[in-house]
């Protein structure tokens, strides 16, 4: 891509980030943050990092945006409109000086490092041994599988932490209904959710499969699944399950548990997370499919938030 | 386009510098914006800036280093986990504060 395009993109990124950070209205800030996330995705495309572009747009812009909008709506219902009170001038000047100095230091150190793709030459000859072609998937699930294993547990831990914020008496309830309160809008979202959920499932399953050789992967696919589940929940097509359902818990731990089991079994083949010769692709695909399911359910529940006291439906039967 | 700047600055450096400015902007907003939800947004911008520095410095002449790409994907997922926990804590704190107020206000809960 041309330099002019890069330059304009960078300026737009800085502009949307500036508005998202400093505009007075919180909803406008979140809207600009989502635009910022999508522009970041374009940047990753420009850098030839399609895997990251998918993750950035789906997770960085999409899921984070929905999370922030839901949090803002819940704050608004409590009478908090999330506008900022003014800060003293000395603080702003001090922060400006400190941050400007930090940016100069950071820029100087960044310019002292020549951009180069040295590890690409290291990774490329190792790929045939794995039987897959997507180098990023190779790094994520073979060369640095340790990181990804821990990351899947971080996601699970975050959900446990969010659930632990449930108010007294709410456990083990369901999260607050994210459904639209306006009846016509709920019908529209309901119909859309019914159509979207199967499409999202197919697309997500394809993204995992494609992730072996083409851009894609478990995290991007999990986000697509989470998006489908959330839209369906917003339209009332599916209800969010209560947190103690055995099936739900099984879905949450399946991915990390399978990953850990395969990793431990690798000790027999030479070390933790080592795949036996010739079986790498099969094992990677198994890990990715189970991980994708767990990531999708975990992300959807992370967005939905902790269980709330259930006053309207005393019956404990849940559907999901 | 034949801009003179492009001779001095490679695309990798241009994006890395943008990332550096994003980190600074986010830090400034984190210090000066006093609402926790806005600070959470600022943390996300700082994170995006760091990811951009990390990823763009792996931009070689013909390929982008897959190693930082994988790290950035991991980072994005961890950032969303942090954001979810932060948002839940902020809402919970507001609920506690609203409940502690004199019971005069009859807030219509469940409308969220």
C-alpha cells in the first residue's frame, strides 16, 4: 500500500482515538472507540497481518465495544451518565508534560529498532513438520503453545472473577437479560438472531478449519460464535443459562482441559506440549475446535456479566 | 505517491510511531479523565498502541513476523478479559453506591 494511504490511516487512527478519549458524552466516546478499533484492523491488514486484523475487529472493536455500551447502559440506569468532572489545571499540565516526555522517549526507542521479520525466516522452515500453513497458528499452537494454553485459562479466570462479583443472593442465577426492552426492536433482533445464529455457527466452524492454512483461528471463530449467541440473546431467541448448569460448565472448561490433556500427553513424546511426529495437525485441529467452543461461550458470558437476583422468574429451569 | 517522507520513514516505523503517540494519548486520558469507564477505555487505547508498536516493528520488506502477530492476538484476548472484569467491577461499584443512598430513589432496575 502507498505511503499516503498509511499516513492518512495513521492520522485517522489518532483522530478517532483522541475523540474517543476526550469527547464529553460517554456513548459518543464508545462509538468512536469502535471506529478506532476498525481502523486499527485496517492497519493490521496494511501490515499484512490478517489474523490480527480479524482478532482486532472482532474482539478489540466488537466485543469490547458491546461490553462498554452495556456497562454504560447499566450505569445510566443507576443514574450515572459517565461524564467526567473537570480535573485541576496543574494535574492536566503535569500529565501533559509527563506523557509528552514519555512519547518522545518511546518514539526515540522505536526509531532505534529497524523493523524486520527475522523470526519469519526461523518459523517458515519449521512449518512443513506441523502440516499446516498458517504461520501465526503455528506459533500460537505449536511453537508458543504454552502462551496460548495459559491465555485460555486467563479467559476462564476472568469469567470466574466476573461471576464472583455477583451480589449476595444472586448466585447461582442468570446474568441480567441483555434483551431489548422495546417490543418491536426485540422482534427485529429476535428474527435477526434466529437467522444469524446458524450462519455464525457455520462461519465460525469454517474460520477454525481455515485457520490451519489461511487467516483465521480459534479466537477469531470463538468471537463470531459469541457474537451470534449475544445477538440471539438480545432478541430473546435464547435465554442466558444460569451459572451452575453442568452442561454450561463443561462447555467452559472443555477447550482448556483438552488443550492441557494433549499438552501433558506430549510428555510421552518428549516434553510438555510437544506433538508426536505426524500427528501435529490432527491434534492442533482438535485443540482449536474445543478451544473455539469454550472461547465463544466464555466471551458471550463475559459480556453478559455476573448473575443478578432473579425476581421475575422464580422457576430455576434454564434454556441455553 | 512520491512523498519525500517515505524515503526517511518506512511503513513499519510510521505505524510504530503512531502506536507510541496512542500510548501517550491513552496515558494522558487515563490520568485526566476521572470516570472509571473512561479510564477503562483509555487502558484499551494504550493497549492498542503497544500492540501496534509490537506488530509493526516486525514488518519486514516482504513478510510480517508471525511471532509478534501471535503475541498481539494473545494480548487482544487478555485485554478483553481485563475490560470485562473492569466493566463488571465498575457496574457493581455503582450498584453498591446506589443501594447505599437513602431509599428515596425508586430506581427501575431490570431495565438495563
